[in-house]
């Protein structure tokens, strides 16, 4: 596990040095399929292009670690809904990237699922020792997995951990190739068809296992294009505000199409998500204070689990709320 995490971090750090300045007439933005969010409606309507006055190319990814590598290489300028753990892994390796907003909070939409045949729940979780588990390493699901195993007292060395993106993890669980699997989005939904979660979102939050994604970008891109970044975040914020206002059936249909999901699966998935207002994001609960501290905690968990060599002394410089404040 540590070898792969180190390789992911090294790839991101190496790629970062390859970025070069160029005239900005278009940008490429990373996002996830099967991850329904309000910004997808704005994407479909061309709102980003109109606000930025340039072409916006959208490129889908399966993991946040791949997003980090793409930003490092210069192939992607911004990432929407990157998980905090992959962001922390890249930042800890020296990649100069920044958190720009809180894209989504989703304690119920990121979890580990045990195959139903094993009949293991939170009261018998000690039976997980020695089992095989699919985990997308370096992601929010990986962090949640580590925290849950620590909570249940499961020795990580006793587990056969296989690195799999959520869709592959769901398929492996269905085929009984693994005993339990961790993931998010559509992959998690398919996992639940074959098993049960150990802890609910509320139970995880009580343990301090927060789950949220961010919009992120390389620091030099933000510094060189502050207006572009602020305008981009403003479009996202407007879409979130429209969604939070309710009466969303028409918007939901567009989001479903853009995320590659059917309508009811989209309704179920997005129903477990929350999209904080700009004012909330700028408060101490999020970017105003808690996020850098939380990232430090995530890094320390990875270090303790021997999945990361070392953590930064502070992640304060990895958070830049100025573009979001300008968007407000």
C-alpha cells in the first residue's frame, strides 16, 4: 500500500515541474461521472463558457489521485470534487496545489460495504480480520477505510488490501472476489446491492470521520488567473444555490444525463449530498479555519498507517479562499 501511495505522490510531484505558462484561451476541468452535482446543470447549459469567455473542456476521472497527476502535468487546470485525501497526498509530496471551495459534503455517499453472505455488521466487525478488501488507495474512501478499521480495532496487516476504483471494487464484491469493498458514487450504490455498510454517515460523523470534496487547482494557475478562477467558482455557487432552493425536477434530469446515471439512481445519490453556501464555506466551519486542520489530521492518519512518508507541518498554505470571496 505504501509503495503505491508513494508512487502516486511522486508522479504528482514530478509532473508539477512540467507545467509551463501559456496563453489562456481554454481550460480543461476534471470531474467524476456517476457523481451527480448541481454544477453539471451549469456545464450542460454552457454557463461556464459564457462566464469565462473561453472554451471549457471537461475530462472525467475515476479517482482524485489521477486528478492530482493531471493537474501536475498541466493537462488539467482545475478539478471539481477532488477528495481531500488525494489532495493531501499530493500536497504532502510537494505539489503546490490549493483548495478553492467546498464542492460537496457527503458522509452517506462514501463508505465500506461487507458482502451480505458474511453477515458482518458493526457488532461483529472483529470478523473482518484476515479478509480481502477493495480500496481506491489515496482517496476519501481510503481515509474512511483506515479510520473505520482503527475504530473497530482491525490490524491492517491482517487484511489483503487490493487497490481498485469504486466501479471495479463493486464488480469484485458482486463476484465475491473480495469480502468487502470501499468506494463512493455509483460504485458504492452497486456495492450496496450485495452487502451492507458497517457505519452510517451519522455514525461516522460522530467519530469525526468527515467526508467532503473540494475544487482544487495548481497554485500558479490560481495566481496567474484569479479572475478566471473566481468566475468559475461563481458559476458553481449559483448552480448550488439554485439546487438548494428546491423544485429541482428539471435540473435533476439534466444532472442525471450529465453524470451518466438514471434518474432514480441520481435522485438517491444526490439526496445524500449537501452543498454549502459560499457564506458557510468562508466561515470557520470550512475554509475559514477547520479545513487546514482537518487536512493535517488526514495526513497524520496516512503517516500512522505507513501509507505516506511524512505530513506537512501545516496545510494552511494549501487553502486559498480569496477567489471564492471574490466570487461572492
